[in-house]
C-alpha cells in the first residue's frame, strides 16, 4: 500500500540546506499498522508530510496505493490518504463547530447524505450527536482528537497517517484514543503509519517499526523483537533502556506511595 524508497527531504535555511530526512526506505502492506519511532527532530513527522504532499521530496520515490505524492494531487488521493495531527486544538478551526468541521470535507469531495454521515462519524469515535454544534474550546483534549479522527475517517480513506496522536493528552485519555484507533483499524482494515517517540504506544498498535535518528532510519524490525529487546542498533537499545528505566522508576514511586 505504501512504498517509500531512498526518500530525502531537504529544507533551505539561512546557512544553506538541511536534510530533515535522508535516504529513508520502507514498505507498508495493505491493512498493516507501521510505526516510526525516534526522538524529537529525527524526521518522523516530515516523512508523513511528504507522504501527504505537504512537503516536497528532494530525492527518492514515494507511492501510496496508485497515487504518487508530489504530483498534482487529485480528489481521489485526498480521499484515500488522510492525516491526524499531533495537536488536536491547533488542527481544528476555532470558529467552526464540530458540524462545520465534519461537513467541510464532505462538501469538498461532493459526498451526499451529509447529516447522516456526520452523526454516524461522531458515534463511531464515541461522541454523541450532542457534540455536533460545539466549538473546539468547548471540548476536552481527548474529545478534540476524536473529532480530528472523525474528520479524517468521514471521507472513508484507505490510509491513515497519525502524527503523535496521543502525545498532547493525559495518560488515561491516551489509552482511550489508542483503543479507539485499534478498533477502527480492525473494523475498517485501514493501512496506518503511526509516528511516536513512545515505544509503548508503538508496541500497542504496530506490527513493525522503523527507528529514526538524525533524519535516517537506523533499524527496522518487528514489534516482537522490540518486546524481546532483540535489537542490533545501539540507539534502539538506548531507547529501550530509557523506556525500561522510566517504567521501573514509576513502579518504585507507586510502591513508596502505597507504603506511606
């Protein structure tokens, strides 16, 4: 479904050119959930933006289904490939109600039965019809992200790109959104790419993961190898150690609270 080969994304700066992504290659099968993990600034989100045509590729090739990002994108591409952004408040128009936010992609794509589809989309993401005429500032962070997911899914895409969709949310809300995404993937057989700096989030949804550092993919492996800590790259190993250290510290703090 997604084929990326030797992708390089270059930005112009005051001091010259900067390669945010260098020679990235990976493939995602139809119905697969593929993860990209790495620290901030490693180029994860830039790959997603390249796949949607929001930034241009300096070198390499990309293909999503029968579409080639970067060429003149038609309506079919915009329907087939949708993206959910990291900030659920910044990605929603502050002066649009939920109804307007969900109606706009339907109108752009000439899709009929709009009222029926809007209500169904809200129900699918766990929001009732009572949310239709609320504004973003009247919603919690988790509710905003549900609206953003509904907006992406209302045009019935085949590919869903997720740019750290839970990082701006509380831990309990993160679990709700992850469970929602897992259910939607199962019910719709969506092809997904999930970008995150959190290996636990990647491990919950993804079957394979690419590890990025400084714009390059340093390792690609199955999620079972991650869980078994069977990795080859030192950077991947450091990510695992950092995650494990955080979990152990959290357990220690909980234990101390219980003792008190």
